[in-house]
C-alpha cells in the first residue's frame, strides 16, 4: 500500500483520472440500527489529518464472483480518491517565488 498517486482508468473513454490511494485500517464495525441504518465500517485513513482520519461507510462489498461480503475489524484496506480531470487544477510548485510586476 502506498500514499503515492495511482492511475485510474475511466471506464467510458479510457482516459486516466487523477487519483490517490491511501492505506487504512478498519477500526470497528458499527452494528445496524433497526431496518433503516445498515451496518457500518469505521476506517482510519493513514495520511489524513488527525481530526479527519476516520470515515464510516456501509459495510457491504462484493467479491470477484459478485457475492456480498463484509469487512472485519482490523482489516487492512485501501481508500482511493479519484476525480475527473475537469475537476482538478495543476498544483503550483512551492519552490518558485511569485513574479513581481516590472517597475515602471
């Protein structure tokens, strides 16, 4: 698992989307509350700020055969964030100084 950007392919046109994949750990399983709230998995995302590192998601996944499966507490997972290219901007280099207007 790596916190380096990972290429992801857009299924529609084969274009690559900007993406990053971060490692995480399932900290706990939160039981379903009644029929309206499904079971949740709380995941600690490594590399995120301390106050924002936990996310909770519905604990329903599918295996390669299409069968429903669920995460176990302590499971190592990868959290991928990807965006359409149109939803991103180039990152400015922090080493360059801003250009000063020419003295007139």
